[in-house]
């Protein structure tokens, strides 16, 4: 599915993204599409993105800079605060997110045709369970790995 998605996005003229950029863009799209606190059309605050991605603030800021240069996201003033900025999808980013969703739905429909609806529901349930487990492990893992001393 990933290869098909990358090929489709490339054919449509979207830039190739590094995995971390795509993950950040997907996260912003998901947060904008949900009714979560601190998200919506006004965007997402950088600290919320840092917490969700479990990456250093500087790294997330650099990723946002990269995506902003590609015109996929934009920084906008936080309506509840005069200084803080929020990050939201730009017009090009909304098109990217819609295409990603369309490709995922098409792939899932193709898989459902091959597997049958019942097996597809089971597969989805298992993958969601696995994703939740992996996320729990990632949250519980230490932020940094201690370095071994050289002798």
C-alpha cells in the first residue's frame, strides 16, 4: 500500500516526503479531522505535536519548517493567545491528506474483495489492536537510550 501511495502522490505532483514528514503531516490531518481538544480548523499547537511524536521540540520544529516550505502546512496565530502559533494543513496539505485517505480506502476495498468482508474486519481489528500495543510500548519506552562507554 505504501508503494502504491507514494507512486500515486508522485504522479499527482506531490513532493517525496521523508517518513517523519509524512507522519507529522498525517498527524496534523488526523487532529484536524477529529474533535480533540486543541485541534480543529485553527490547527495544532507545537507542544501537542512534540508530545504525540515523542521527538525533540527542535526536530518537530524543523519538520514543520520543511513542510511549510513545501506549502503543505502553515503556521497561524492561536486565537486564544497573541504569541503562540498553531500548525494546520495548507491547501496543498489538505489535498495530500485527501489523496492519502482515498488511496487507503481503495486499497482496503481491494483487500476486502480478496479476503471477504468478515476477514477484512478481523484484519482491521487485529491491526488496530497491534497499533495500540505498539503505541503503549513507545510511550513507556525511555526517551533516550543510555550510551555505552568506550574503553
